[in-house]
C-alpha cells in the first residue's frame, strides 16, 4: 500500500509539472511579430549592353559584355568600343540577367530604384583626357547614368571600367564611393 501511495504521489507531481510547463508555453501565433530587416539583394546581371548613337549622323555603335554562367565559370565575352575622334555619342545602357531560361531586363529595376543606383565610368590610359563622359539622367537629385553623352576628343585607346553601384539607406550622394557593386565590367576602347 505504501508503494502504491508513493507511486501515486510521484505521478501527481509529474502531472502537475507537465500542466505547469504546458500552460506556460505559448503558440507561435500568440507571440508578437518581430519585424524582419529588409534585405536588398543585389541585382544578378550577366549582360551589359551599350547602345551608342552618334548625334550628327545617327550611326549606331554597339558593345556588349556577357558572362551568362556568372563569376567563376567561363571568361566573359567582351566587345570593344570603337568611336570616332571629334564625334559626340548618346549612350543608353541595358542590364540583363540571362542566367535563366529567359532573359530578364534588369534596367527597369535600376530605373525604379534610381535613387539607390549610380553608374560609374572610369576611363584609363590614353582615354583619360580624350574621352569625356557626362551622365544625362537623374533621380531628381543625383545623376544615375543609364543615359550619358560621350565626347571623343582625340585619338586614344585604353580601358574603361563601368560599374553599377547600389547605394541604399539614403547613402547616395552623387559619388561612386558608398554602396555595394552590383556589376563591374571592363571594356577596351579605341578612338580612331
């Protein structure tokens, strides 16, 4: 009898402890929502297309950087930019993601978030001083660079570094310093 009473007491204690534990647990639905930080993923860009139109003649010049398998795979295919000295060109840039079955135009996303993007142009070699690049579009406060004017001042050759910077959280200040780089490409440029 004593053993049965002892077993009953142990059982009573266990049931009581479980009741307390279960009663103190809350369902996930009852917990307040914790705001999640907004993560702004960088754009996936596998292709950069440059469409130049010479202002006087309307002649079209096209150059493309393409890396469909992304970093670490095959080397990108890069076309040379060839311009004529003494000419002025209007440039429109297109950014594409061709990593999937169908190409996705990322240019529209850059336009929609133009207050968070800037395109940076860095001519090197003989190009510095012989190629003038002016961004002609803006977000209302700062330049963007999807559209620009290129003036070929003299014969030269060199490399142009083009990068799309993503500047979030109000960090855009009109320079290329803040932010992360969505894509950076290098073009050989010849001015005849």
